C-alpha cells in the first residue's frame, strides 16, 4: 500500500466545493493511480473521520494559449469527493474556509 500522504495530494478549495462542506462532502485532488479503497483509508487515517462514500472522476486538461503560442494544456488530474458518515466529526482544515 502507498503512503497516505502520496494518495491525497491537496484539498480543492472552490466556491462549489465549499458549499458542500455543511453536508460533510469534501473534495480532494488525489493520485491518478489511487483507487476508492486507498482514498477512503487515507482520509480516515489523516483526518481521523469515518468515510461513508467516495466518488472519483478524472478531470481532463484544458487547452490553453499564451500570447502568440496556441499550443499547451493544463494538467490532467483526478478528483475525489468524500462523503462522511452522519456521526463523524467534520474535517477541521475546512472549517475556517467557509
């Protein structure tokens, strides 16, 4: 098994993801090779919470241009939405962001 800090890369802090914090849904960028079981175990171990459900999606890179150079893409990454159980505590990292 991988190190848990290699599975969870960073939290995704956007307006849309912050609206879901009050229903205990949290969004993370995860390693592209991570599966749902590894993501669940990593979140439970790092934040000491109980995970109910994990959904993942691969976010494709967008085509971008800079000045006269039309070719280039942003990176492709994997996103995980983690839903906690009703009796689980919240993730304190997101508390000050709302």
